[in-house]
């Protein structure tokens, strides 16, 4: 599992590849180094919806896996392909921190009930 932050440069429409498989691609510009890198990611199946509320030029944090596969063309030549499959996509505030969800803050009383400082018996 890998993670990277950057700005969404390109946002493509969902493609229905087969009856049971769909994907959606987008490009994120990582400007953290000396030379900005434009990186192509893909969302598959139900994850294609993760891009709906994100626009081009939005800052995002992308968590992904690297996938590789082998393919033999009709002439018998073996080719290898890689894809960056996204499983989590979060809009950030520009500094790489996820945007906080719209949830009402918990009261101080409810936070205290979650911590029992008197129980120091550990199972090991």
C-alpha cells in the first residue's frame, strides 16, 4: 500500500470495459520533488464514484496498490503492464491533511466515558 498527495490535473469519465467491469482514470500532479510528476491512477468497480465530489485542481491524498500483469499478444510477444489501483481517495486542505468530515464534535462528557484511567491491568 502506498500513498501520495497532489493536485488533480485530469479527471476522466467512467468507462464500462465489460459487462461486469468498469474503471475511471485520473491524473494527480505530485510537485513534492524538483520536477513535478503527473501520475495516472485508476478507480475500479464501485470505487469509480470516489471521484464524483472531486474537481480538477483539488488537493487530494491517494492511497493505492501497485498491480502488475503479463499479456501475450497475438504474435506471441509477452508484454507487462502496471496500474496504480486506488482504494482510498480523500480531498485535502492543500497541505496533505484530509478534510475533516461534517460530523458534530463529541461532548467532553462522552470523551471521558471512553477513557478509564483506573484500569491498568494489561493482558501481557
